[in-house]
C-alpha cells in the first residue's frame, strides 16, 4: 500500500515539475521575441531613427515650451497600436497649468530638472503620430537610455514633419 502511495506522489511530483517546466518554456519563448521599436520617419517615409522600446513599452517626448522657454515631457505608454499619454512633467508648474490644467500636480523627487509632474488620463492617440520637429520646440525622444533629437534629424529640410510609429524589430 505504501509503495502505491509513494508512486502516486512521485507521479504527481513529476507532473507538477513537467507543468512548471512547460510554463517556464512558454514564458521564456514569449519574452525572447525581439522587442518592438519606435521608428521615426520623415514626411516621405524615409527612416531617420529607430530605438528598441523598453519593457513595458513606453517613451517620452521632450520639448521646449514656446511660451515659457522651459522643458516639458509627455510620457507615453504603447498599448495595442495606440499611445496613451500617462504623465506630464515640466520645469515650471505654469507649463502644466497653461496647457493641461494642473490639478493634482506634484513636485518630483530626485535630480530631475523637471520639477513638476502630473498623471494624465486622455483618450488614446492612434498611431502613427505626426509631430513638427523644429529648432524652436526642440522635440526630442527619450526611449529607454536613448535620446534622439528629432529637430536635428530634420534640420535644414523644408519640411520639419516627423512620423512616429511602432514596428516589429528587424
């Protein structure tokens, strides 16, 4: 009788190990896929830059505010082919008040020069995202550790439009 119980326990233990291994392999296979990239193109569709999106997929669009001439950032999360604006940061509270009604803005901690932040809930933005990349606004992408000065990519061109999209890496 004890042998039968021992065999059942051994069989159950083997099944649990096999199931755990199968789950681990499936998770590893799903995670081992190449990350998607944030791709910058000019108005004609020529690729100007590409950066692998971190996990979770997110990036910031930094710019110089035209009124206050101070720096602000819009933080986006990528969700099902759309962008969700999730947070705004700015050097000056006035920038958030001027454009985004800064009810609930908080002081940031740490060494950031962007001393104010506020969580945002806005409707999703469909991709691709088209933005003007001028020297005045100095729009810059921050994707993980990469900083891409969009305005420098189109400097000297007649058209300062850049198009941001999310594509499979490759």
